[in-house]
C-alpha cells in the first residue's frame, strides 16, 4: 500500500486557493480512477482505491497546512508503513505555474505543510511539486499563495490536474521520470 497525501487547508473559503492545489490533485486522481467513498479518519479525509495492481490511500489532512504532519504520521502508523510509502502533493512557488516535478527528500523551502511532515517523519519522502509560480517579490508571497487562481488560469489548472490524473499510473509504479515526461507531453499537446 502507498499513502498519497494532498496538502491544503480545509473549508470552502480555501477551496480554490493556490495553497490547496495538493487537495485538488488527489481529488482529480480519485475522480479519474473511481476511488471509494470519502471517509473521515486520521484527522482528515481518506479514499481508498487501486491504480493497476497498486493499492493506494489518498489523504487530505483536515488539520490545516501547518499541522499536516500529525495526520500523515497517524495514517502511516496505522498501516505500519515507512516513509518510503509516502508521496505528498503540494504547491511549489519555485516552479512555473502548472509545471509538475517529482523529487524525494530535500528542504521545505518555507512550505509549512512540508515543514510539519518533515518534523514528524524526516525529509526522505517523495514530493510531487505542483507549480504555482512566484509573484515576483517576497512581500507578495503570502497573498499569492493564499489567493485564488485567476479566471485566466482556470483552464491551465484543469489541464494540469487532468494530466496528473491521467498519467498517475507511472507514479504508482515508481517511474517518476516517465510520469513527469508524460504529464509534460500531455500539457504540451493541450496548448
């Protein structure tokens, strides 16, 4: 089993914020692959399903971004999984909007959700970095991250989430390079 976590903040007022793109990604995966009903557990919302032969648990922590690690650690403990089974989908300021990159380990780059998970479990988990772009100046970062997507960005957001959902089988099989390549190809042909 693998645990895939989407980071975001709970509540309808945050639904379309850039900071919630991790929630949006796991929702797209669940919808694309017919995952089961949403259950409340591990201080969040979960859905179980399969992609090919791989059994997955999707988790959206309801603890707010700054305390996501508590929810993630609880789910890993319950299933007796190590950090190698964990993949976290999150917003990434340092990536061009709607670009997707995967890496294992590394720093938190000021991301409070990653910082929380890191403090509970260490840094060696896989991250799917979903680009939200940088606003250009550090004084505008908070408003950018906690702001909604512009109307002009909604189509590109939908295309990126669709590509992630469609190509996620590569990620389930741990072929991160192929996943990134196929997502990029889909996004290129969508233009």
